[in-house]
């Protein structure tokens, strides 16, 4: 075990989008800007800023355009991204000058239908248009395949269906596909099997893991993914995300816990953990509730070394 | 990875002792009884009941004798244990008819001194007397070596020192030594190295892992230990433990999260996860605060399967 650990892994920060879209309260744009600047100051180089979805569906992110004017989304050394569900979102992303976008689809037909009111095939057809526009505009595209470890409606999901979809996303031009345990039901053996399946047909840099911590398994699954060859992991500062009023919902793996662990294993991330921890304090102050991240709670200075 | 997983692992429940001793409020004895009965009803067969320490130092466990009269500590199918720091504690344990006791020592000289006001050698000398009395009374003895992953006072600890101590505990008659990441600083690579070191010289059934979740790494470390051959893991219901008023302190790995994960990997524990979850509700009600365990929060019925 751990005979071929990498020198470095890449952390993809999703809190401004995946975290804040699940907050009940709508966070003012200037406060989002503060959070994003704190995240960038920690050394994070990949940050998902927002989502160009309808404000009707996600009022928390209705300020996407305004946020793009406040954040230095070009030339800052940070690759900012935003989700685009369709060509309308893509047009907004182009107008804002986004350097990268994300497209998302579920490996579960039922979950996909409930999420975007389209079948998986209809969603993929939408992506053809989105990706063509992205290519023309010189915008990078990252894909998401969600509910791969299990669906709240269908239960177990055949990972081969997820792999088919991932192949289609890669063919459409996605430089990477982030595999999501959307409801946080994954266990390590399953993660080994899913990652092995994907890495038989895709290169390591083509996949990422996006693990939710609903049942406390996110970091264990990430470590299994790391051992199996994955080098890209999504995380959210302080574990931000999930609905605070819905028992059972929980956010992504906390970025601080991930970075603490990777650094403790001698793996570089380019991130300053002290400054990352400070960004977590900013996140907590702007959402006004205690965040669940463990290093966030414990601090990074409690062990003399 | 995971090419030789076991069919079954053993879970050692520490909440009545390691959990409750860290609660600020003193829990009434009959409420402890309720918790212990709920834990036993879930199928847990190893439960650390209390500690025969001075009530002056740990007033939360001053009711050790009374608790032993309320709980069916013999003939119940559950191996109940209690910590004994010295011969005085041992005499109390014998008087109560305890079938098993635990003795504890730190791999850090400074931590041991602050914890029991003795050097490591003085503590081992005390254990000679305790273990002789246990042998004579037919009582099983389990050892703990704490701060193996790091000490709050000394920082890094040489695991070879911990291994020496573990050997001495085994020679004194301990059937198993539980290796503790007392302040929850361990990362997976370190866990691999520590476990490998110990398993070069001890049999798997002679060691257990006792991981605190201060930085969110407990389950990841347990999975690494499992992969490296460990078959015994300590846990605490709901993640009970740590001082709720001390930021930075956190309890053991939550038993529900451990059992959910093991069962998800096809490994038996003999525990009914639904009933275990109910025991967590009891724990929460008797301490009167929200517990941090993730499955405890999310529930076990949120995924259709």
C-alpha cells in the first residue's frame, strides 16, 4: 500500500458553488468575493465560482454576472469555473469571460430527470451544443457524473453506465470528468472498484473524485482513490454544503481535512494550510453557522512539531 | 488493495468510558445504564463500561461500583471492561466482578507524566502488580498505548518506543494492546508505517486501533489499518467524547460510521446498524447535546437499496 504515491495532487475547490447554493440564506455578492479571495490567497488554483443556472431554480447564485465582475477571473493564476446546464448558461459564461465551465449529468436516470427535467440522452444532446460553443470560445470544459456511488431514488447504480457517460463527456471535449458520490453512501471497496473500472479506460488526469461526507466516508474514499491512481479531488472549505435544515444532507469533504491529510503524507498541493484555515473562518462568518470540517474546528496549530 | 479483507472484524465500544468521562456534565447512573443496554442490544459484544480511577480526578465516572450493579456484567454475552490505573482500581474491579480490565500508558514520557503523574517505567512497574492480581482473579487484561501518532507536548513520537511498551504489556499478560491516536493527528501513510512496524513483531489479534477524529482522519486511518491486517477497532457511539467546550478536542471515530463502512465492504461485525443508530439517539439524549457522528446525523435509511 502507498508504494507509488504522487509528489503532488490537485485540489478543486467547490465551496462558492456547491457549498453556497445549498445555503438557505442568500449570501451577498461582496461576501462571496471575500470568500473567493481568501480561497485564492491560500494557494488554491482551481475554484468553482458559481453556476449559470436560472435564478428561479437557484436564487443563491443569481448574482453570477455580478460576481464575475468582482473577481479577477482572468490573469489571476487561478482557473475559475462555473457550471452551465445549457446553451443559455453557456452564453452567459461567454459574456462574462469565464475561462472554464462545468457540465453536469447524473448516472441515474431518475436523479437526472429530477435534477434537470431531462433524460440522460436529452442532457447529453444539450451538451453537444454547449461544448461546441465552448470550443469555439476557447473555454475549457469539465464534466460531472453524479450519483455514481448510489442514487436516492434508484439505489445502487451500475458504474458501467457512468463510465459510458464519462466517455461521451470526454468525446465532447471535457478535459476531466469528476465522479460524484452525491449522497455520500460510498464505501472504500466500492470506491476501489469504481476507480479501477474508470482507470482501465481513462487516464488518471481525466478523472477526479467528488465525495460527499454524509456518512463520514469521504476522506477514506479519497485515500482509496489516491492509492488506485486518482490525482484530482474536489473539496469544499470547512465542509460547506448540504442543507443545514435537512438532516441527512452533508457537504463535500472539507478542503482543510483533505489538505492536512495530503501534506501529512508528504504530498504537495501548493496550498498554505494556515491560510486555507483562515479562508474557512471567512466561510463560517459569511454563512453565519458552524461548519462541520474537523481541521476547521480543531485548528492547524494544536500539535507542536 | 483489499485483496485479503477479512469476513469479520471486532468493534470495541468505548463510549461509556472514553465518551462520558469527557462530558462536562455528570450523567446519572441510570441513564448510563440505559445507554449501555442500548449498546448491548445492538449486538456489540465488547463494551468499556467505566474506569476505576479516583472520583477526585474523574468525577464523571465516580459511580463505577453502582453501575456494575445495574449492568449484567457477567453472563450477558458481552465482555464488559473497565480501566484500572493501579492496584487500588484493580481491587475495586475485582470486588465488582469485572470480567476484563484495561490498563493505559502513553508512548510519550511527558504525556504519561501529565496523565498519571508517573514516568513510563513507574507506570509499567505499577502494571506488574495489577496484572498479577488480574491473573490470580482470572480477569482478562487489555492494554492501551496512547499518543502513538503524536503528543500534544512532545510532538512526533518514535513508534519503536511504543512497540517496546506494547511488548512489555503483552509480557505482562495483555491479550491485546490498543494503539491510540489520542489527539487525532495521524495520517494514512503514518498509520501504514506504525501498523506494519507492530505487525512485524505482534500477531494481528494482539493489536487494535483507537483513532480519534480530531482532524477527520480516523476512518481513513482505520481503513489503512484494515488493509494492513488489523482486525480490531475501538469506536464511540455517535463520536461521543472530546470536550464539547474545548475547540480542538474531538471524540473517537463514531461507531455507526465504522459499522456502516465495514458492512458496506461486506465485512461482518455482528452488529445491527439500525439498533446501533438507536443507541446513538439514546447517547445524544443522555448527554443533551448534538453528537458529531455522520451516520448518526444522516440516519441509516436514507438510501433505498
